[in-house]
C-alpha cells in the first residue's frame, strides 16, 4: 500500500495572459503593495513582480495607458484642490 505522500502530486496553477495583465494593472493602479494585492488575489507577490516584467509591445502599451489614466486622474484632483 502506498503512502499519501507518494500519491500526492503537486500541480502548478496556470494563469491566462489576460489574468496576468489585469492583476499587474490592478496592482500598479491601486497604489497598494504587491504583497497586499497578491494576497487579495490568492497569489504570491513574486508572481506579480515576474508578470510585471515587460514582454511585449502590448504589455508596454498597457502600462503606458495605465500610467496616463492615473496621471490624468491626479491632474484632475490637483485642479479641484486649486479651485478651493
């Protein structure tokens, strides 16, 4: 009879590219640490850091779009505060 350890096989979870991109976008746009976002998503923070590394033009464009949106939002907030 085999022991439980011999029968248990660890399998790696695989994530879709869209999930990876969205997880990184959530992390970068939130202003929270990678550890907090990873915990919320049920991941290890090192996964987010690995997924953040740009691998294609689409990834870079996505990061640029996120940064531009955040920049626009911050400018709007600044302008509102200036009017007070």
